[in-house]
C-alpha cells in the first residue's frame, strides 16, 4: 500500500488529485476548531463526556462536537438523508421513475442535499436543547452560554437561531466538500471525511492509553496486579482485527465467464475466458454507517424531552452506553438486524444481476455450466445473496464481538474509538489504494495507446 502511494505521488495528474484532497481535509480540520458564537465549549465538552452516544457523535465529527464548532454535526445528517431517500426511492413509484430518467439521479441528489440540510438544523438544535436541559438537571444554574447576554438558554430564541444557522451551514459546506473530493480528488468524499475525523482522534486515544490503561497503577480500585495485561489484550485484539479485516476486504469470488467465438468480416472475435469478480464484502462499511445512523435517530429525538419516559426508555434500551444488561442485548440485537438489512438493501442497489446477465448475453458471453438469460441472472443473484450474508455476518462480528469483549474486560478507554472505527479506517485505506491502482493502470494504458 505504501509503495502504491509513493508511485502514485510521482504521477503529476494523480499527485494533483491527492494534493486537492489533502487541502480540503486540512480545511475541514481547521473548521473543526471554529466555535459557534455564544456557546461555552468547555462546559459542553464536560457534559458530552458523560454520554457514550454523544462521544460517538463527537468521534465521527472529528472532535467538533466537543467544543461545538461550525462542523459539530459533521456529515451524519447527509448520510441519514441518503438512507431516507434510498428507502423512499424504493417505496414511492414516482421517485423510482425519476431515478431511472435521464438526469433523474441529479434530481434525487439535490433532494437529498435539501433533506440533509433540514436534518442538520433539527439535529443541531435538538442536541443543544437536550444538553441544556440535561445540564440543568445535573448542575444548578447550568448554561451553555456562560455569562453572555443571552443568559439561560431557554429564555431566549437567539441562541437557537445562531446554533441552527452555524451548524446547518457547516454541514452544507461539508456536503459540498465531500462532492468535490469524489469528483476531483481521491476516494469517496463522505468516506474520506469520516476517515479524517477518526484518524484525528488517534493521538488522543494513544495519550489516554499511555496515561491510563498502559500505566501500572493507573486503576484506583486496587486492581494493580491486572493492569499489565490490558495493553496486551488491546494490542492483540487490534492486530487480529486488522489481519481479519484486510483478508476479508481483499477476498474475491471469481465467477468464470466464457465468450463464444464469432466471425465479423474476416476477423475472429471472442473465444477468451475471463471472470466476474464478486467481493466477499462488496458493501464495505456502508451497512455499518447506515445502521449506526439509524440507531442515533431515537436518541436525537429523545433529547428534546430529557425528563420524559421516552428518553428514559431510549437511553436504557437503544443506547450503547447503557448499564442495563437487557438494554445492551436489545441494542446489539437491533444493531445486528440493521446491519443485515442494510447489507442486502445496499447490495440490491449496487449489484444488478439482470443487467449483468443481459450484457453477457449481448456480447456472446456465458457463465460456464449456466444457460444465458434468466438462469444466469438467478445464478448471480444466488451467489451475491450468499456473499452479502457472509459480509453482513463479518460486519456484525467485527462491530459487536470486540466491543462486548472490551466491556467484559472493563477496558473503557476505547469506548468511542473501537472496532467500528478501525474497520472504517482500514476499508477506506484499501479503497483509496485500489483507486490509486486503477488510476495508474488507466494512465499506463492511455500512454501506451497514445
């Protein structure tokens, strides 16, 4: 992978794409430190650290939520909007027809952006309202706005307006930035922004490990004799995860394809053998991101009423940081089901066996031992379904089992930086390396033909 980056950097066109991507990521990181006016970031950070759900959002926003910068909402509202629009496209016939028309995808993307902006406005205001109310319950005379002229948050509408406008504008800018990275840079723009957010938290995680778990005598409960195996457990777990993730991400199921010989004029075409590559985990990390985003919605809504029974129910049974065993079982069961559901949903969007079967038949190709037409599409659908199930089970194991293991071992320093984050980083890194290989290969062929 390192060799791929070095070779790609030597090519002028690809180097320009890499520099363009790096510049936008730097802009994103600089914007993560521009605070929303009138919000007391220090108080907010102390309050966020008490909730695992908010710590998770803070991780995906690159620490922006911790001091409530203009990018506090990150790219999550856009991801949620994409999920909603993809579901509606299947459920509503008019949207499905629009998606199949010429230029229809651009219209769908425009609607998705608008929905993302609306969700960013709702989410930013709901989080601040919820934190303000929760803070008032925890601390007397608590206010996210310090001694500013706005006073207590609930007594004035201006803080709501300022927060909503700034955070919504920040999310809109990130959506534009993600699209520019996809078009003119390297990798998928949304994935790159999430990747940058997670990577930016690595130094703090390492510091916490060194000052906490890795230091003998770090615990205050008298468990000094057990402190030495914490780092070993973490290191072994991370190595096993990295090796397993790379092996599955690079695994490919090859479907053999044979092209019949045909004579056109005086030339003989076809007769060669090739294959259709089906990745073991073709969906990548998208089912995980979709599942996590959907599970965040109830908590986001419940923050409007932090003293209600609905909030108590959600924080107990749909919260990864819940101390209730039954609640954790329900949460991870929902998490697993959503991963499987979105794996099949995303696969149905990205892989069309009927279209592949038609293309093979039109070009005189056929799968060895399978008749062209309907039998070929059924065969591809069957193979894709099995691989999708395998990929979904793999994602479930990676996302859930190590997390539960860390909870059982009592290692909480990785609560917001766990298996899911490692999976996203590795998957995006492999995706970038594959794209660089493709760009270099295309350039080689182009130079050869010229």
